[in-house]
C-alpha cells in the first residue's frame, strides 16, 4: 500500500475514508493537523515509552474507546 513513506497530513488524508480509526503514539499529531475535517478518528496512545511492554496495558481502554470514538474526533488512551 505504500503507507510507510507517508507522514502526518498526507497519511491522514490517504487514510481518511478508507479506515475508521488511526491509532498512533504521536502525541503532537492532533496539534499539527485538523482532524475534525477528516473522515477518520484518531486515538493517541499515551505511555512512558513506545515499547510494547508499556503499550499493552492500554489495550482494555483502547478496546472501549474504539467502540465509542467518532469520525473527526481525537481521543487519548493512557496516562
């Protein structure tokens, strides 16, 4: 699909309308992009480090938020 080469706004624009939700650890993404105008929701995982051992404990809350989040909305999961 060529997603690896895409960054920030270009990635969001490409994913908008093709996916319902983008899950990221980029805590600055919502400050840099106007998510409310896109047909995609963004969930930001907030952990001390971006290693699996720190992200796995967020899974139960992530599952809940995945069911609730709406297009154009940014939600944070974790600390």
